């Protein structure tokens, strides 16, 4: 997942809130770090998720 915002101080807390909200439904498998988009200049907070799927 990638969260973009005008600043890193906004992107990181939003990304963390999303990650915590999905904790029971998916595993965080990789933290890709924070960086800045070259085209827009927006800050990016990035991580990968693996979703838990229950087959019935």
C-alpha cells in the first residue's frame, strides 16, 4: 500500500493508521520506507500486505 501526502508528517501517521486497522485481516510483509514522489513531490509511506483468506 502506498499513502501519499503533502508531507511525511502526514503520510506516515495515515499509513500507520491503515496498517493498524487492517491488522486482523492481513499481515504486513514488507516496509518499503518513506520517500518522495519525483513527479509530484508528495511524500510516500509504503508497505506490503498479505491478506488472510478463509475458505469455507
